[in-house]
C-alpha cells in the first residue's frame, strides 16, 4: 500500500476534521494543493502500484520512467497551473458479466490522466468522506466488501429477515454531470477544481462516470449519498431501544435493505420502497425492476450480495443464524478461468501451471473465507487436484488420474499447489 507523504497526510487529516466539524462549510483554495509536486508524486505512486494497461495514448509506466518521472510530473504541473490541461478520452474494454451475456464497459484512462484524477481525489476525498454514511462501503478508505457482508449477516441475526434486494439499471452510465457537479459545489467553493472535474467527466461523454477512472468510485458514492442519508433517517425513526427496524448496506451500486420481521415494522416495507424510488427519481437513476425484488428469509428464500448467497438456517443448537456461501455463478466463473489456464498450458511443466493458478485460487479463497464456504472450497480443491493429476498423466502419455502414483498431500506439499 502506497503511503502519502507526511505533509499531504496532515493536510488530508485537517480537511477531514474541518468537514466533519462543519457540515455546511464550503472549501476554497484546494486547486493549489492539487498542483503541488508532492500531491502529483503521491498520485503517480498510487497509479504505479495499481499498474494497469496503457490508455488511449499507448504510454506505459516503463516509457515514462525511461524518460524520467520528475519531468513527466513537472509537465503535468505546468499544464495544471497554466490551465492548459485537457484529459484524453479513456480507452474502453468490454468485460463479460459473470453468469450473463451482458458486458461491463471498463474505461482505462491514460497514465497522465490517472495521475491528475488521483491528485484531485487526494485533495477532495477527505471532504466528502466526512459526509458519507456508515452503511456505504464501496472503495472507501479503511472499508471493505467483507465489512458490508458482515453488516448484513449481523442484521439477519437480530431478526431483520425481510429484504429489499436492489439492482440499479446502468447506474454508472446514467450519472447526470450537472447533478453531480452541483453536489460537489455544495462542499467545494473553488472554480478551478470544479472546472477540472467537469472536463474530466466531459472527456468520456455527456453523462456517466467511467468505470475504471481513479476518481469515479468517490463520485459515484457522492451521487448516492442522499439515498444513504434517507436510510439513516429511517433507522433513527424506527429505533426502539438499542434496536432499529431497518438496516442497509451499499457497496457502490449494490444495495440491500433489511427490515425487521416484527409486526410493528410491517409498514416499513412499502414505505421504504416508496421513499427509495423518490430519492432515485431525483437523481434520474432507475431500478432494474426485473432484478430488484423483495425476499423473506423466514420463508426459506435467499438473496445475493457481493458474491454471496444469503439465507437463514437453524444451527445445531436450534437457533436461527445467517448462512452465506459463494454464489454458484462465482464458483462457475472461477472454474472457467482455471480451465482456460489448463487448456492454454497443456504442454507446459506442471510447476508452471501451478504458478499461474495459485494466485487466482488464493485470491478467490481469501475473499470467500469469511462465509460458510467449506463445502464449496472442498469442491474446488477436488476439481483442481483432478486437473493437476490429468496434467501429470497426460505428460506421461497415460490415462487416468494417478491415484496410486501421487498422494493428495504430495500435490500440495511437494508441487506447492494451493490448498483451499
């Protein structure tokens, strides 16, 4: 993880403290900090750490470092100071959505634009972080998808078993620039910052925030912040002692709302749905009615959130508890990815194949390890072990799986195959 310089860290801390203490304060004089070499160096370090493919100009990190990073950053600084900077249109790449024939359009800005977006984010992020709500987890400092999953599980534990499972229709593509800029202007009184943000947005179309842009996650959180506020108010209104009638978790455009099953909260299901639609209508955001639904866990129904399938089951002690397991579509996507590696490296040494698949397996298992995933991990383990055995036998021009020739322990201990 790249650390920002002490001076920049202190500035960000002060901005956050001021924003938290004075919710209606509008910040000025921010642009000068965006242009500082200290900020640009930190933004470049973050871009380099994330690596990524070159943008539409084809410039790579290797080419930049061969010619000199300092000179590269000084040219960016001069353009920003002289107000001559203009972003290039991002290169787009279509990525298939898991379990669907649809594709997700990923935008890849050029490195120069990633640096400028990163610099702007470093300066304005603390201001908006102070305004974001507790139920928002997507791409925020010190927050993670795991925390969102645990929040949902804890809500189920205390009886919030009626669930509004929300799917937003083409959310990132539909963000209105005028509404977004007006939300930024509520906290930022700096024409240069607003102009810089405007040309960043307009470089990729008349509306929407590009998925893949450095600053896009923060902007998408800001756009939906009023929806989060509405849900926080609903929590306050329905509080009964230490309990509330409602809980929610949002990770970017993935939202679930959980409502207590007690009869006193029966009115909430329709009321929250109505208020949600009102808030989304103000933003010109549409619900995907085909995928959005209401689920009752008490009736044995289930819902998906952040790659997990949630349901309610009885424990061995007879108590109700949440059970969250990897979605079948996520397991299928993993096996498809691994199958492609085995196919492409059919004639390569087994050690080379294992070097390719281990990082994928490790990342997938680490993500789903917080759930009740033992059975799924066992299935994946057995599938991968059989593939490795077939690879070994094929190299010897033999059939079968070599059950007697190699033990399972040997595959993991000697070959180094990751054990889920």
